C-alpha cells in the first residue's frame, strides 16, 4: 500500500512551491490557462514517448511535469475565484464514486465490458446529450477515431465480427479506387478518410492500438533510415547521388542487420 502520508506531504510541498512561484517568479506570474495549454500538450506527448520506450525514470519525470501543470491550472482557477485544487479533487472523487456503483453501491457486473457500458449510461444520466460528447475536439485524428468507435460500441453500434469489419475495409478501398478515376481531390480525400477510419476499426477488433502501432513503425523506419544514411556515409556516396536500386539494396541489408 502506498504511503499516503508521504504522498500528501509531497503534494502539499508542490502546492506551496506553486504559491511562491506565482507570487515571485516573473515567468510564472505571467502565465494563463491559454499560455499553458500548448506546453501541457507537449508534456503529455513527452509522457507518451516515455511510456512507449518503457522508460520508467522518464515516466516519473514527465508525470511530475504534468502534475505541476495541473496544480498551475488549479492555482489560476483559484485566483479567478472559479475553483481551487480541493474543488478539482473532490469533483473527480465524486465522479468516480458515482460511476462505480459496482464498488460503492449494490450494482453487480460480470466483466470489464459491462463496467464500460454502465459508465456510458451513467454519463448520459448525468446530463450528457451524446455518448460522443466527451470526445475532445483537439484529439489527434487517429486517437479520436478510436475513441469514437469505443464510445458508440457502448450503446450497441458495433459490428459482430472482425470479418465483417475487414469486408468494410475492402469496400472502402474499392470506393477509394473508384474515386481516383474521375472524382475531385476532395472526394478522393473523403474516401481515403473512410479507409483510415475502417482500418482503425479493424485494429480495434484485433486488439491493436493503431496510434501505438503506427508510432512504433515510425520509430522503426527512422532507425533503419538513419542506419542507411550511416552506411552511405561509409561508402562516401550520399543517398541523394544513389539510384533507388542502390538505396533499396542498402535498406535490405540494414533491415536484416537490425532484425
């Protein structure tokens, strides 16, 4: 069990430091919620990178940075007399209690899927007009598509098998091919978006996180390409002066070596 006394002491220390910085530091005094927004997004991606790299030291550091940001927003909220950190924490505690009646009430659930289904039903009871209302507008498109599909699944809007989903992928690819023959670029773009959306849905059915899968592929490509650049440097012939066949030969060697 985590030492709550130690955790509370550390959190109180952070709150005190935030008070001092907001009062005395020229940079911290100038910050607004709007000015912090992009920095918070950057910190979130840094945490995501550390998680993907399984860098626990990095995860700890990035969690600290994000915790600072959360305290910073709460401090600004307090100055505006809108809310303080206690309001924030109490509200999320009440939300967790209300949305976990199988823990804090007499509701029984069979598995994780039933928990998620109840969660969406409770959100609608709380006044949410749509199951998609909680999907942030500024989420990256791939993550947003995945979340949308997860949300509508909770109300039963879902294919039954992965084979049906794959058939939909093939249907969308055919429509993209047809659009390229005599349609506008806008129509082609629309059809390409449909292909991506259906592929993300298929990834979800086969238990693959498409965002993580693509980022791993990005990292793999970067590593291989940089190895290819290094090999070209050893040959004293830059890639820009090589034929595609020469580059492809190096690529295949690098690919085998990295494997």
